[in-house]
C-alpha cells in the first residue's frame, strides 16, 4: 500500500490496532508532549489528538514509536529501497547478483519527483502560524516548535527539483523576539545542506526562498534526515520509500509539497539573526538560546482535514530512535564501502548518537609480523572522524575484529575493550576541534575535543565483576558501584569552578597507591546509584557530560613523545559542570494533570 496522505496512514494504523484517538481536549503547552512520552515509554500506539486547545487542527505523534510499527508503515517498499541504495553505492553488485538487483533501476526511475497535475491538495486552505498547534515539549522551551519539519531550499537561480535540499532543521514558531505570525526561527547546524544554499544566496541578488512542509506521506519526514549516497535526491528517496512519487507545485516563487498537510512559505533573511531556543533536545539536555537565521513568513497552506505531525525530543531513546534504526536497515551493507576495513559502526543512541561511536575494524597490516597493538584501525578511525556526520563523534572506541565482538552488543563490546586496552598506548586525542552543536560539555559553543580509543591485541586482564576487596576511596568520594565488569562509578564532590578540576587528580593519585584489582575504568558522577543502575544511564551520563581533553585523567599518567597515557585506571569526570546545559525534567503538575486520561474512563486507560 502506498499512502497518498498522512491521514491515510493514520487510518491504516487504526484499522490494524496501531493507533489510539484522544477525544478529550488537550493543551499543546506541555500536556501533549507528556502524553506522548508516557505512551512511548510503554511501547504504545500512534496517537491522534482530535481536539488541540487553541487550534482548529488535529495532531498526530508517535507514528514511528516502535521499530515494529516503523517497519509496518514501510512494509511494501523497504526492501526495494535497500536494493537501490546498495546498487548506487556499488554498481558492480548488479553483475554479481543480477537477479537481486534487477528491479532496482525501475524503482529509482519511477520515483522521480513530478509536478502535480490537477488540484493541489495542500492549497485547499490558508491559515496563520498562531493557529497551528503550538506544541511546547519541555518547561524551559523558548516557545512552540515544529519538531518534524521538512525544510526545502534551492540554490539561487535554480528551479530543478533534483538540486533541492530537503532537511529536518528545527523551526521555532513562537516566543522570544519573533513577531507573531510574521517570523519564525530557523536552527541548523554543521554539515547541513541548507547552510550551503544560504552561502550561495548571500552572494546572489535574489531572495532566499524557503518552504517548510509538515506531514504528507510518512516517507517524506524520514527523507529529510536520511543520509543518502551521492546522486540520490531526498525527493527521489521519499518517492521510493512511499511507493508513490513526490508531487510538488509552485506558488509565488515557492515550491510546495502537494501532498503535505501544511506548508509554510517565506524568505530567510540574509542578514540579522534572532535568539532561537532554549529547546529540550535529543541529548537529554536543553540546547540554549543562540542567534540563528529568521524566516519571514508569507503564507501558511493546508490540505483538507490535515494532521499536524509532531514528535517529542528528549533523552534517548525517543521516537526519533526509529529513524536511526531504519537508516541502519537501509544502509547496513554499505559500511565497508564508505569506511574500508570497518566491519560495524554503532552511533550509540542512549548516549545521544554523536557523543559515542563504537566501531569494529580490521587489522591487516603486515600480518606476517607478530605485533600486539592497533595499527590499521587507527587509519580507519581517522576516516570515520573525517566523514560527514560521523565527524561529530566525541568518543570513538574502535576494536580490531575478533570472534564474537560486535559494536551492537554494547556490554560485550565494552568488556572486550576493557579486557585488552592499554591506556598508555591506546588513547589518541584531538583537541580544540568541533563537536556537536547541541553538546554543551565542551569548552565553548560547538567547541570541544575528541578521543579515539583504539584496542587491538591479546587479553591483558580479568575484569572485576564485584567491588574489589582492596577498594578504598579518598575523602569526598563515596558510594562505589560497578556499572559493567571493570567499570567503576564513584560519587564525587559537587563540581565547582574553584575546586572541580582538582578532584579527579586527587582520586587518580589515590589509585596509584591503592590500585583496584580488575578496574581499568573509573567514572566520577554526581549520583553513582543512578549512573550504575542501567546500561543506558551509564552511557548517557558518562559520554554526554565529559569533554575528553578536560575530563579524562589517569592514574600514573605520563607523556611520552607528546603522547599522553596512564598505567593505572583511566578516570572520566562525568559530573555536571557549571557551563553545562540543564538536563530535561518534566513538570510534576502536568504529569498529575494528565493522569485523568490514563485512569478509568479516560481515553488512554490501560496504555501506560
């Protein structure tokens, strides 16, 4: 089945028991997001909000809330699209497996975008920005945001849709200094196609026109975030995954997605920015207010009976985790093509994706030698850190291929590495470089450091699975817990600017004298019970709150020919620092208010 609209998809999900309707009026200010989070956490269905306070439009969320539902939505096209992507990345596959790829060229050609013929559904009606569902997800958010936008731009003087950029960039609808109904905020970061278009427009004497699509067939939102092989446009990909061409129209110099539920058109100012944010983001913290471009709104169009498509972003896993899952399903055979010698890469969702990459590589340099240590995997690590989105990684842990080791098996991967790592040899830093714009653990906005931990060789130690009998801690440190075999979490003093950077060296010096058996890794946290309670807590706290150049310490540390390492345990200071963004917390009053919907007689009874 190919969905011609988001409403068709919603009806299909409801028919198969995969959608729930909320008929009670719900406030878009925090309440809708809290409902979404609760149902997502329970593995529940997609949610259709029939009555949104302050708006005449219905809304839908949690469409991709489970991996199973995501695969269900794209069940008729997923395998066909996978074949096209594989063939585009390596055309020789066609000659090696002609029967597998025989249909791929037709799939791609038949999905090229087409100009809409006849009535254009999205031109059914007009509205204003303030009448759209003003969904605010977290208490400190700067206003209402579009959380699943498809932002389209073209280079100056270009009309070909094959040269368009369709990206998912945060759009702030209200709040801050934006003039209501006249201005919206456009937030985009490193490695984004819209930035290239803006640079081109800055040098051209034409307006920088922009269209923001919301809704449409479910493949359209996914196409806006899909990392595609060169030569496949987002619109062609949207058509392939939808099983139906991306249809477009033109109006007053703007491109409209004919099948979208809503389209906001306007012009991005070439000069003059305004504060955008704060916004509760996918690392589990607020991204703070910063100056970003402003789009002057011209028109807001909508189709008949539209659905406002939204999600809630926050500490992973969240609904957008399904995007990462679906990307992996489509490109899982392409890793060796993009990164020669690399067997697997896992951008760890629980750590916010960019803060932590795990990889398995190959050691093939001069195999006739007896050598115990990383060589080729360092070359592969450099390739990973020099390519596209993976260049934003902060911690990259790469292990040489070995029987049973997998980057997808996170506990097993950490055990493999901690059993073999040599901290004096295997740490490789990049300092004063760029990190994810949303990561506030660094030394400035978009500024920080990276570390590669490259592990190859024989087993070096047996990891502690219980707290060592010889474990002692200096004053100020307490509550030791094991998060994983060999990974010790200790509660440290509250970090202050005056004393914080002196605390880890004190603990490192203590471990020089009282080295704990089977403990190669120590994490200093504000709450060791919380950090060690689950694997996800360990990953989130450790890798989102540490800047490698500033927050990695070592017992018996030394610099040898400008290479830093340590003979004893490696220490990671994962305490919250004064310059960090605040973590996301729900409003207890809102949680209590929506309890009525989950109680007896409520629209959502039994779903939490």
